[in-house]
C-alpha cells in the first residue's frame, strides 16, 4: 500500500484537526502515526471499498498472467508453437479457417 506524503497524520490530528482529517479520508487512505511510527489506517467506507476492489482486480490480473505464462510454457514443452512470421501467418489463417 502506497501512501502519499500528505496522507500521514499524527494521532493527535484526529482530535485537533478533525475536519481536515475527515475531508482527506473521503478521497484517500490516511496513515495515522503514534510516536512517529505507523499505527493505523483511516479512510471513508467508499475509499475502503475502492481500495479493496483495486486489490482484487490486481490479484485477478496477476493470476491470469501467471496462468497464461504456465500455458505458454506447457505449449512450448509439448511443441505447440511456430517460429517466424510466415509460419505465424499460416497458423493464424489455418485457425481462422477452422473457426469460420
């Protein structure tokens, strides 16, 4: 999780600058520090939902990439590949003819 420099607040800001902290929490994750060390994360429910949705989408994308990579490795091991542009064009044409 990456926090913007302006997204770090000391815990005392929750009492002294409530309005500023609440406004900032409507648009981004905030890091709340205690004695200079990260202690809490503060945000609105909407920001939390968006953060979770982005994390899930990223994880699914990474999984799809890994599966594609594994399929590619398997295809290479089993000889399901072509070499060169002309061979690729022929293979694509043949596949299109079978599908159509």
